[in-house]
C-alpha cells in the first residue's frame, strides 16, 4: 500500500501500526504508475521544452558575443564618418574665409595701385615743369620768360591719399560642449538583468481562447476608400469599426465601415506615404520615402520620429512592447534590413543570418506575431521570412508545396491572436493562412482582386486593401 499523508510506501505491518492510523491509503502499484507517468511527463517537458530554451538562450548569447565586434565596429565607423563630415565642413568654411580674405586683399592692392598711378603721373608732370623752368632761366630769353604761366597752385593741392584699413578677423571662442553636442550623441550602455521567465507546465499555460478556422470565410463589409484603382494602398485598424487608409496621394483617411470620412491628415512632405500603422496608444505612424522619415501623428500634429541617412523606409508595424519595426532599403538599392526603434532610438538591426548571408532581398511589409516572431513578406524572394525576437532565422515559407504552376507573390502581412500568419498572395488573388511555425493551413478567397495590404482588429477580423479596386474588405475567417 501507499500512505498518501506520509507520501511513502508501507507494508502490512506498518498499515496496522499506530503510526499510520487514520491515514488515507492507496494501492502502491497505482501510485507507482501515477508517479511513473509524472516522471515521464517531467522528462518530456525537460527534453522538449525547458532544455531547448536553455540551449536557445546560450546560442543567443554566443550570437550576441559574435556580433559584438561588428556592432561596436559600426559605432566606431559612424564616429569616423561623422568626424570626416565635420572636417569637410570646417575645411569648406576655412576655404570660404580664405577666399574672402584674398578678395579683400586684391581690392586693397588695386586701390593702392590706382593711387600710386595718380601720384606717379603728377610726379612726371612736376619733373617736366622743373626741367622746363631751368631751361628758361638758363637761356635768358625774354620771350620765354615773359610768356611763362605758373602752375604751382595746381600742384599745391596734393593728390588724395587713400587709406585702406586691413580688416581684422574676430575669432569666436569655440565652445567644446556645443561642439561635442553638435558632433552627435551616444546612448548609454544599458545592462539590465531580467529575471528568468518561469516556464509554466503545459497544463496551465495561459493562452487566448481557441478560435477554429471557419470552413468558409465570410465577407462582412466593403469600404470605399475614395482612392484611385490600380494604386498601392495600406490599411491599419484603429478600432473594430474605424480604419486608417492611404493611397495614391498625400492624404491619409480615417474611415468607418460605411465608408464615411471621419478625419484626414496630409503628410508633412506633401507626397504619398508608403505604409501606415497604429500604435498601442491609438496614434498613427507613417513612413515617407520622399524625405526618408518615420512620422507620428498625435492630435493631428505630425512629429518626425526618425530621419534616415543612407536608407529609405518602407513598411512599419507597432510591436507588443510599443516599439516600431521598420523595413528599409539602402540608397543604392542593394541592401535590405529590419530596424527596431524604441521611440526615436535604434535598438536592434536585423540584416544577416548566422552565416552572414542577407535575410531579405526586398523591403517588404512587416508584422510581429503573438510569440514575438518578426514576419516579413519578401516579395522579390517569393517568401515570407520569419525570425525570432533576437533576429535569428526560424523559417521561410515559399508557398504551398502543391502549387507548382503559379508563383507565390507575398505582399501584405499580418498576424492574429492564434499566432497565425496571414499574407496576401497578390498575383493569385488570395490570402495564405499559416501557423506560427510556417505550416500552411488554408486559403482565403472571398472574390479578392489583387489583395495588397492586410491588418487585423482586436476581434481577429481581417481587413484587406485591394490594389485593383482601392477598396477595403472586412473578412471573418475564425
């Protein structure tokens, strides 16, 4: 038998003793089987869930260490580049001053030369007059003496004397603090030790309510954006019945499900935005490739959060931690990356895999999954590229394996409460639903015409902006 209170196996002698009197007893074999089953579950959890997490953490630390030299090398390079820019500016300023000084010198010299010429001319005339007077006196000719006219009064008034003051250079005192501030700033090294997450057992892990996929997704609303057809458009949910949209011009519109315009915002540059997103606080964010900025709209006022140098922003999404993830392309259109921003501060760059190969081949649309994976629709690669929170590649989805006739063209991308990944297959007029590990689950058709941009509201309703019609369709699929 097994004593439940004492938690030990007992023999028949012990059972009849005073020591276990009144204690609850159970069959030892049953208890042994239950313990064995518990042991097996513990082993399974250790092998499949806990140990891999420790391995992943160790791998992430090693990856971070490996990237240390590169990341700090990049900082040094940026400092050198900034120094070169300042050197060039200072050299240009010095050269401008030198040029101005030389111009003043030339004017000064020209003025003195002109004055010298005037005086020299008068001296020549005086010499001739003196010589003529000496000749008259020496000749004793009465006619010459009697006809002589004096010019002394003419020369008593001396030629004007030009005075040119050499300009002085007033050197301003260089404020080293201001110079250092102008050079740039380095965010402080932030070292935070986070308490290790306690992994709950599989039986008690909290998760959102399970919402099975509908056999047939339903179109529940169609919103006319008022933009022209055949133009790129983006959509982002403010609430269950209000969406922000943008299209072929500089106007971003807030519409309700009845297509009524609630408000509109003009971009600061006056040009069409590339992508829009709504922050957790309900503010609008948009990217502008014309001036290389990411902008926040708050109370109808536009604040430029990020201004890129050497890169052009494309898609933007707001994360669970209220960070911004931005996809971007280099000015020479040869490099692509994802950058995480906390406010205006860059905190993470995702560009290469563990072998140093580029993760992305285009500046696609981006979304963060519930499990904090970062999902990018890489249209040029015909793939959805998914990395974990640390930027390590998890998988690439290149379309349903059975589809060998039509190319996969992912454009818009979004995720839901079930950690599904949804991407718009633009050319084939449908949406792919994947699980969080990249396994294909189902298509959504709903008579879509070139689905382009996707977003999700808090009740997992899907909004699809169509490139062909410039309309937004609301679809229930869970």
